[in-house]
C-alpha cells in the first residue's frame, strides 16, 4: 500500500495527517516553507513574539476542543467583550446588568438583541444556504442608528475585514454564538504553538519541509527537484489562491489586510479587549501584553494594529496614535496578508478541476480554525472510507 500524499503543512494538512496517523494509515506531508503552520504562524524578533497577522484562538469551536490540547498551549484569555469606537461592551451573558446601564442602547436595541439571542439557541450552522448578507440582516432589525453605526457595523467590519458586510448572514449568527459562549485566547508562545503541537504528534520523517510541488494528479506528485512520488491518493491542503493556481484556475477574490506591531513603554492598563475602530487605516487594535505579557521583553508593551491592505505604516501609526495619546510608538514589524479571508462561495470550479485530488482547506467550509480542522478531518475520513 502506497502512502497518502498531503500537500500543505497548514492546519488542514496537519489535521488530515493526524487523522490518517491515528488510524494507522501511512502518509507523507510536503510543505513549501521551512516550518509548518501556513497562515497560523509566528516569528520572534528582538524579544517579541509576533503572529503573522492578528489571530486569536476561539476555544468554543468544536474541532478545536476535539483536536487540540488546550491546557498544553497555556492560553491567555481576552475578556469577553470589545471596545467599539469609544464604547465599552462586555458580554451580556456574563455581565447582563451592563447591557441596561449603557447610554447607547435604546429599548428597540434591547428588543432586537433579545430576538437575536433567541435565534442563537439550539443549532447555529455557519452556512445554511440562505443568500441574505450580514448587511441585509442588520438592516432587517430595528436597531437605532447609533447602536448600528457605532457598534454593530464596526464590530463585524473588524471580524469580516470588509466595509460592505457581504458575507452570509448565517456567519453573523455563527460568529456571534462563538463570541458569546466561548473564549478568545492567545497561546503563551503565540499562534505558532498550535501547528507545532499538531506536528509533534506525527512522525518527524513524514514531514517533508522546504519541498515545493510543481505538478500533481490524483495519485502522484512532482517535486521542484524533479522527483516523482506515487501514492494511493493526494490531498491538496493549501490556501484557496494556491489551490486555484496549482489547478490552473484564475485567482479567486479574497479579502486582504495588513497587521502592524508597535512597541511602547507601557501597557494600556485597560480591560484586555479588542478595540474596534472601523476606519480604513485602523480596523482594530489591541494591547497584546495586556493579555499575554510574555509576548514582549520585560518592561515593554506590544500593540497590534490591523488595517486594510492599502494603508501605509505612517497612516496606521497616525491613526493608532490618536487612540493612544501620550504613547511613543515604535514599529517592530508588519505583515501583509493578501488573502486574509476568502469570500464564502461553493467554489465548484475548483472542485471540478481537482479531478480526483482530495481538497482540504477552510475555504471549503468557512474562514476559521474550525473550518481548516474540519476540512482536514473530512479529507482523511474520505480516504479511510475507501479502505
């Protein structure tokens, strides 16, 4: 029996490898980069730990709870809530009286939020086939203009990395359910700790790093070195744009962003929350060392600031400085994320072009760690079902 060939060492590829390994099925995983993780990665620079773009771990995702040892990640948790513009909102399920003490909420807002809360009871699928957009959904409720424009819309613009909110309404409900009932966290050593933990459970000789694939079909691959390798099946577990390129298709439209990391001499000393600004040059920011002091050298604070892809360092720094008067900000590093999120679609063209190659990746479900883990599991289970 030949091994299963997995292309891509991101979360989906590692999950597929894990399920195959747990079931005694031989595999070889090929990763172009020098380490596993894909988009879920971190670097160390000048004593700072920097994730590749702002990322958090939602602990309530079913596949996260099923697949990861959360205790071993030594998680540091955000408080449940958010700063949106100048308004502080805590999770109403955990601090319900704060909901009624807010000077922003009207009776209509509370009534509309109650309707949404009832909608969140029971099963909340990420995708339900409904074509209604998040923007259309928000407009269908009787929210006051102030609550809608100063909280709800900026909040989900930060979540979806887009101003128009054209992602499906079902994702609005799904993400809101995760925010209300779960916890957002950062591993002590950054998000890289997640793929590192997954890789540690796999045989080291089955993880082939620094290996670029130049051709493939349903049962074999060709490396850049010219070597041909045959297998019983091939799993293509790469990002959507890479999958499209490998399969000879145009690059699908995705949502881009930039994340800048700035150091300062002191932390914000405010609740450990994400602050959503909703401006072009500053979608959101947070003081990461308020959540996890180990991400920066002793005595220094680390801020992350996320913007749309066309924002310059100067524009982002000026926008952040307005939010942090009196702080002296120094750039540590920045990351361009050209494919931060994909738009939800059925991607039938990619599925047809796969022609027997098994696909894995969060674009097959919805953009999240949950989607990546779930798609990797399904790819492996499809192969195991053939045995």
